[in-house]
C-alpha cells in the first residue's frame, strides 16, 4: 500500500492484533456466510480504545470535512465519539462532543441529549452501518436541535449490498445512507483496503483467505 493508505493499513493490522477482525467462516445477521468478521466491541481496554480514537481522528482529518463537533449514538457511539474527541484534542483540535440517551430523562436537565450543546456542523461517529437505523435516529436528533449533520464516520465499510443470502439488494447500507441524507460516510478502512492488505501480506495464513474474500465480494459486494 502507498503512504496515502497507511492509516487504513495500520488500522487493519491493529484490528487483527486485537482480534476485532477475524478470518474464517461466519454467519452474518443476514444469513450470509462471510469469510471475515469485524466486532468493534473487542476494542475493550484503555490502550486499544486510545489507539482506536487516533485512527478515527486521522480518518476525519484526512477527509477534509468541515465540522464543529462530534456526536456518538448510544451505546457504542458514545465511547467512540469520546475517544475521537480526545485524540483530536491531543492533535491540537479541541472540539465538543455529545451523545444521546436511549430513553429521555424526565428529571434534572432532562431530554435525550447529553454533553455539549448540539450546534453547527456535526459528525456522527459509529462502528459500522448495518441497516442505517442508528444514523436515521441520529440525524433526526441533530436536526431537531437545530444543527446540521455533515458526515458519518465509521470504522469499517464492508461495501456489501443489503438484503439476505438469497435476496440481494441493489446498494449497500452505506450507499443508502449517503443517498438518503446527502452526506458522506467516511470509513477508516473498507473492503478494498482489506483486500489490498491481504494481497500485500507476507503471512500465508492471511493470504490464503483472499480467494474466499474475493468470491464473497463478487457475490455480495458493491
């Protein structure tokens, strides 16, 4: 990979080391047999979470998106937005962040939003986009607060068409979100990056999975 893709390459290596990214045979929620599995819940200690924030921050900086604050949808997005905000501050860009409660609070400060006031241009941070439900809820809350969602930042874009193993949709969940809301989805890495990583790898155990990943992409990829 070129230096341009170093953040992607380093992130994939990091996800493999953390066992967040695994290769084998995994049944997805859609009933498809995938040759790889990504579970961001595995970034479950301080060191990994800190490093993850750095990857999110670099992907956001490299995107050149103009933004004023970060927003993390409950529950996974809360820690992701927080660690990204810390990484950005450490890099010299101190931005506020907010998140939502699953249930609105009827006492104290009340409401469903917590953290900094939601205003200006907002980046939504999550791990992946599956059905797009979390993004839709986030966009509605951000717009209701009078702010503007300008991008969604995720860890991995599987670049996979929606649907099931039998009924395959025309576009991916990421494409659907971009089309529905007219905002870009930025991923730290995507399936193309993953395939490039496997192709360049000197680890035979990893490169052995490349044919299965290629076949899966031909069947379900965008």
